[in-house]
């Protein structure tokens, strides 16, 4: 029997690998990164989003989001629109091309995991959560920010993104 630590390390490597494969698949199929896709989902949910609201929603810095929005605009997936009431405010809107892309994009990995986790008994969910928290502690990784790019599960509902 393989020692527990090797089984755990092998499992962690598989998790890292599946995240990488999923990200590459989205990039290859749709010529878009996962953070760009998250921005599109967020704008679809919140049509009157400003740049700072978008940054807050997906837990990234405003300057990072500005670069992402520049690239999305260059790909004609999003457009900026000045407010009629306050010309200083700039709203972000999906284009028809952007709406089509998120309608056809595969679910994010977190959505798939969340749906499958919800089918497990609560005790098993708690056990997995506690085990992963313990691994984070063992790796001295408690202070590493991992909140970026996590959005609420209901926000990923594809019905909200129909073209």
C-alpha cells in the first residue's frame, strides 16, 4: 500500500493538472482565458457594471480587470458605454458575440465541482473540507490569497446567459 503522503501528493497533482487542462481547453476552444470568461459571466449577470464593480465581483484589482476588459473589447466580446446621467461613469456591456460565447462555453470547473459536491452526504462534504483545510495548514499556505476568480455558484447558471 502506498504511504498516505504520496497518495495525497498524487491527488493534489491531479487536481492541479485538471485545473490546468480545463483552462487550456477553454483557451484553445474559445481563445479566452478563465479570468476573461469570469468577467463575461459577471457582466452578463450585472448589465450596469462599472469597472470597479466588476473588479470587486471577481476579486481582482481594478488595473488587472482594466487589462482584461481591454482584451475583451479588442475581441469584440464586451463594450464600454458612458452613463447618460454621469459622463464619468463607464458601464460594461456584452456584445452579441460575447453573449454567444458564454452561452456556448463549458461550465467552469468550480461549477462542476459544486454540483457534484452537493450530491454527497453532508458528512462527506465536511470531511473533504476539513481534510483540505488541514493540508493547507500542513503546507503553511493559510496566508495565501485564493479568493481570486471565485464567484457564487448561482451566478454561473447558464440560463442567465442566454443570447
